[in-house]
C-alpha cells in the first residue's frame, strides 16, 4: 500500500497503549518543522489507519488531540487541514553577533566583547595564549588537599561561608602578594572572587554610575574587562599603548576609573615604566580617579627585578589590585581576588553578596592549604625555568626566522610574547598564515576596539614545548616566503 504521509512513521507494537501518543507526537513534529505544510489536508482516518496498520480510533484520537492543541483545523464534511503554526516553530539559531543586536538587550552589550577565543580543533601543544602548562602540576598533592578540605567542610554543616572568602585563604593571599609583589595588605583587605572576571564585574558595579562614569581602558586591551564595564553602563575611553605601556599623557581630566595591566600589558606584553607609574598615580590624586591594577600573570619574571606594583607605590588608597590563580595554577580553579582600599572594602563585600553570595568553600580551603604548605611557591619556582626556556627559544626564533616580517616587542614577564608586523599592508596575509601554520597565535586586533595603526601577533608559550617551537616557526617562515 502507498504511504499516506510524505515521511516514514515509527510506531510501537500495538497493544501497549502508546501507539496513539507516538503517532500524535510524530505528526506534531512534522507540522512544526514544515514536513506537513500549512493548509495541507490530513489523510482520511480510515485510509491512514489501513496504511499504518492501526485501529481507526487510534488515528481519530491522534487527530483530535492535534485539533485540540491547535496544530490542525477541523472542517465540516471534509478532511482536517494543517494549521499555520509558523509562530510556534523554534527560531533558527542566529549568529552570536546578531544576538547581541537584539533591542531587548542592554544597549551597552549590543556590540559583542567576546575577546580572543580558541578554536575547538586547536591542538593541545600550540601557541595558545593565556593557558599554563598542566603536565608539571602536583596533581597528587592537589587531590589530597581537596579530599581533606571536603572532609572538613562536611563536618561544618551546610551554612553559607563568608562572602569575602574564607579567612585562611585571605590570609594566604595576603602573605603571597606581599612576598611575590610587595603588595602591603592584610586579610581584611582581600575579597575572594570567582576568577579575575568576577572581580572586574564587581568593581564595575561598585565604581560606575551608568551613563556618566568615564573609564579609561588600554587599547588594545583585555576584552572581558571592557565587557564588564560596558555592561555596567560605563563610558569607555580607549587609550593607546606604546613600549612604555599606557599613554598616561592622553588621559582626559574627567576620567574617574583607569584600568591598566602594568606588569605585563595584555596583549602587547610591555611593562608600564616607572616614570609613567608615578605619573598615573599623580593623575589619580589630582583628578580624584581610581585605578584598577590587573596583575594577571605577574608571578613569572624573566628579566631584572620587577617594578613595584602600583598598589605598592600608592600612598592615597586609590588602587584596587586584582589577581588570579588561572596562570600560576590552572584556569578551571576559577579563583581570583581583589585587594581593596579600606574605604571600599565593606561596599565591595556588599556587591559580592548581591552578585554571588560566596565562592566554593571547599576549593578555597584546598587552595589555602596548598599555599600555606608552600606548594604554590614551589610550583612557580619549578615552572620558572621551563617557561624561561620556551620564551628564549621563541624570541630567538622570531628574530632568526621571522625577523623580515615581525618585530618582537620587549617583554620580561608572563606567558606570551607579542610582535609587531613590519609591513601593515601585508598584515591580513601574515595573520592568516600565522593562524594556519602556527596554531594558537592570535592577532592583537582581537583585543582592540578599533582598527590598529600597528598590527601584530601574540604567541603564547604556556603549552608548547621548547623543542617544538623552532619547527613551527620554520614552517611559518616557509609559508611567508612562498
């Protein structure tokens, strides 16, 4: 017998009471996705029953249910027809950039601030930026401390831990930043966050009056930070970056918040010079501005003694110091912190309570024990020469193999190196080949709000072995030579 529907139906064995529901469900799906178009007649119940090998009452019941739900329309002395249900059909997924333009969204979010993202097919060993090495991490130690922390918190009941973070972790963070970066603080000044990104979000909520507050950001700079302040309604003021870091001399007088990555600028890698650090603090004092210091990978240094943190030089409590363990340990830990001036501490904790209540207490305790027992310091010391060797090999390769096309930017810290493209007219071709032949490399333009006069590339060395770097750079050189 010829099929009565233009598609196949799969029905269960008769007699188990589910045939009618299966028939109804499959016909409804066919109507929703357009296989049964609007205004087309449904097959006669007797004909459909014979073709499907089911009782006519089963088909009648399925049709009646479609009519009751509005998927079909009855007609006197004629076959029922399919209703026009276009409005019920699931909307086709739109590209993310189009979703951001939806007028129902916050106007400050209609331009996506997605930042650099890694392709799903990126090989594990690559020039990917912002990812630390995992093979040398003391996994057994972390497992043991995590298990101990879970046992402890299981005995403490199910109450809410402090919004600002558990005391032992705030103690450990205060001691760590004092030792590593000469940041003067106590545990009372530390607020634990779910990574640096939440720290930016909390500070944006705390410091921004929507539509009024002007916030200076580095250009190019870290996109998620810009996104947090844009979402809070800030008026962003992009400021250029050169080999001494942020152009402090370009700061408008009415800027009230200044975001900066002074230790290792993201993404160029330059350090804010001591002269400009002093000028920035003087500007903040003179114009009553607040500074957000993002020290995202300051633990790893490869040159001379690092410059003091802005927070260390600050004498008027104008600097919020933001740190994270994503680079020194691992990103999925999702633990960061803010060292806040005393005048802002209680307000910042209040914002944290509204946004998140508290971070994972067991993970905080495990991290506190990891730091207290010296494992963080030992891990950083172990990784220092490994990253240093990778950085040295990468820098030598950039100069030897790619010097005709790229000029490395001086950098003494972090987990990535950047290089300027010597001929901006060839930037598009060089960037395309770099992404193909040196996987993980990112264009500095991905961090920029507007087209850059001086395009460049950023090479991460967190997850690539030193022995693999020369071959990958040579492959890129041959591609550019062709």
